[in-house]
C-alpha cells in the first residue's frame, strides 16, 4: 500500500463472488464495540443506511456478520483504534463471510489511519478457490456519531 501523498483518497467498495461483481456506492464510518473494546467500523452498502440500520450496526458486535433490516448486501471492516484491521465481514453476491486478520494468513490485508474524527485506509480480500471472493474497500471518511440525514 502506498501512503497517501497529500491527495484525498477516493472512497469506493466492491465485492466479487465467483466472478459476479457488486459495487457499493455508499460507505460510512462509525464507532462500535466488540466485547466492550472500541472499534472503528467502515461499512459499505449499495443503498444508504437507514437510521434503523445505522443503529443496528452501532449496537451489533463490530466483528460479527449481521442481518440488517431490509437485508441489504454489505461489506464491513472492523479496526482497532490504532488502525489495525481485525475483521472483514459481509453478505453479498450469494456469500456470507467473516475473515479475521491473522499473521498466519495472506488473503486479507488492510490498515487504517485514525486521525481525530476521520479514518482513511484500504482493505483487500483475495480468497481463491471454488467459492472465490475478491473485495476492495478504499476510504477517507468522517467518523459519524449519528445516522446521516436521508436524502
């Protein structure tokens, strides 16, 4: 990964399961918890999160897959406050997945930089095999404390 060279990163997210791509046009960052440990959550969805879905994300364990009201497809990255990637989870393209970032694996990579109320970074998943998954999440976002206003 190249460090940002003073330019704002483009925020984007995509997931391809067995070659079938999904593009997520809405990405938000918020604070959550995993067993009472603070986490920064970056979640990407096809449609903007509703206030109720936003609340569900905040209340859920940051590192678990979840069922959101309306069952939208999503990918969600969970980071420690120091920017260390913990998990990438999602539900999309016909797959529900949860990948823990561990030193013994090399299919999931990512890091975030948390600066005050902003987070930026990138996460990539490249899982080969019969049920292959490729995900990429690039972000530079404010960390929200409440659901964004509906458009």
